[in-house]
């Protein structure tokens, strides 16, 4: 079985690129798993962790905040509004942001994008736990 050439970029920078065995992304239709040989696809990304299994077998999470991804000829391009690797996330700041967003939700606002963003960041920073 071959490998995928994966590139994850955000509006600000290139976040990660390399060879991978698989990529799992959350779309409006649910989670989509990408393996080598996958049919071409273009899909929107939701605010959720992006899971990558590298060619070496390392499992990594990337906090992805909106955007889209494309798959063609074993190339996966993830273009996110914002994206962060787990080691780049300040857990205490993410917890504080989540608490603020939850407080606003309790004050009558519906679940906010800020809350989803903070939850995604915490999930990635904590290794999916």
C-alpha cells in the first residue's frame, strides 16, 4: 500500500507536511477517512481535530478551525482558517477561553464558535482524551 503526501496550511503559515498512512477529517457529513488510492474529493472542514497517522506510524492531532480539504492522486491538501499542532497549544489559555465561552452560553447565547474552538484545542492538546 502506498502513502499519502499531506500538507496542512492555515491562513498564516504552513503547519505540517509529510507522508502519511491515513488522514481522518470531520466534514458536515461526518468523519471521512482517507487512505492511499482514495477517490478525488473536495470537502468542507468542521471545527474538530484532524487525525493523521504518519508514514512512521506516529498518530498526531491537529486542531483545525474551519476551511476545506482536497484529495487527488494520493495528495491531501488541508487549507484551514486556523490550525495548530498539539505541542503549540497553551492548555491553560484554552481552558480559560472555554470557561469564558461557556459563561457566555449560560448567559443566553447559543453554543458559540469560541466554545467549539476551545474544545477542539483542548482535545488536541490532551492527545484526544
